[in-house]
C-alpha cells in the first residue's frame, strides 16, 4: 500500500502541475496567492510528489489554480487505483463550437457552453475518453470510429 500512496502523491502532483501550467501560472504566482507562506521549493516538492501536503494546503493550492480539490483528488485516485477511463485524445471545445461539419452540429451548443466555463486565458480543452466518445457519438447518431474521423 505504501508504494501506491507514493504513486498517488506523484500523480496528484503531476495533475496539480499540469493544471497550473494549463492556466499559465508559475509556481511563484501560486504561492503568492496563498494565505499561509509557502516557498516555491515546497510547492515544487508537492508537484513532484516528494513531499506530502496536508488537506488545508491542497485546498489552498487547488483554489489558487482554479480547480476543486475533490475533482483533482478524484482524478488522482482514479488514475492510481484503476477506475479511470484513460483519455484517447483532447477535444478542443472552441473548435467544436465553431465547426461547420453537418454531422457534428448536435455537439455545437454543448461545446460552446462548456468552452465558456474556461477562463479566457486557457484553451478550452477536455480529455476525450472512451466513455465520452461513445456518448458524443450517440448524440451525433454515428459510431465512435466515425466521430474520431470527423473530429480530426
């Protein structure tokens, strides 16, 4: 179990770092918004998974990078303990919202709505998992294979 917890810390750190970078924030940007003084080096050690962070610190970091703590913990849990649907690709919501491909028209309102949830400084992208691909294909009345071809 100890190996899994070490892996969990590394995966959680990777997710935090990737989300921070996705919002174009430096480590310095993050620590400067936290209530309690934390060094950039400490944040780096959390992101690398070499140091464990407490719940209150996770909440602070999560809020600083604009993600719910439960969301990021859930993702890390699913990746480490095997209940995740691995992303097959990344779906650019802004591109999908503007598409003129007739078969993809049913997805435009959904993509537009979801894209608006992202801060203006971020690219509105979502992971396209097998489950989400199947659901989107159903909405378009097509097969997952055909949907992938249409999205390229």
